[in-house]
């Protein structure tokens, strides 16, 4: 029996089908189960939750940059190798309607300028956030933080404010 046949035999006994190409790149679909789970193990989920809770606390209590006063952390997604973390945030003051008397082009420029200001603030505060996370999260290497705007979370915030009957809050 050749080595290749022995390896194939092991895969068949364990209930897994052998991969056709061992040199193929990693694909997330390879780790998805039949039930449609994300394939994330309990450790990954715990770390995502811990980083989310700590970032939320830091943004609420310790980040004093006025450019980031209207930021709410929506969720955190870690890469399978734990080297990168996508931090999704929502702007509390993001409103779809433009200010009265402002042309659509001018409103777009204003929103883009506000977004650039927020991105600059996030870049500036990232080293502080990583240092604070290193004190809380015990890992050999803390993941790099990459911030992404979550428009779905912003829409949910607006819907909640409308359903409660409150005006959009501004800190």
C-alpha cells in the first residue's frame, strides 16, 4: 500500500472526504459544517466577545478624541489565524437626509469629509487601543485592528431611535 493510499484510507475512516488539492489556498467554505455554522471555535468566539466588550468600554469611557465621540462598536470579527481583527463601527449621528438648503453634491462632500475625519481619528487612537487591549487580553500576539463602517448597524440605530420616538442623539 502506497503512502497516498494510506492517507486516503485515514480520511475515509474519519468520515472526512480527502481534499483533492493539498496545495490549494485556505477557503472559509472548507471549515463550514453541514448545519451552516461559521466554523468558529469556542476560543475564537470568546476572544471576539472579549475584544468587542473591551473596545466598547474603551470608546465609551477612555477615548477622549472628539472626532470619535459618536462612534459605537457594532461587532468584532477575528481572522482564523488571530492576526487581524475587523472592528465594525456605527456612527450614531449618520443621517440619510441632507441639511436643508444644501445641494446633493455639497452634502456628499460634507459626509465624505466627516468620514475622513473619523478615519484619521481611528488611525490615531489605534495604538492606544492596542496597548489597553494588551493589558486585558492574554495572547502571544494581539491582532491588528482594522476599522470598517457598518451601515447596517447605523440603520438599526436610526430605526431604534425612530421607534422610541427620540431624536437622533448627539453627545
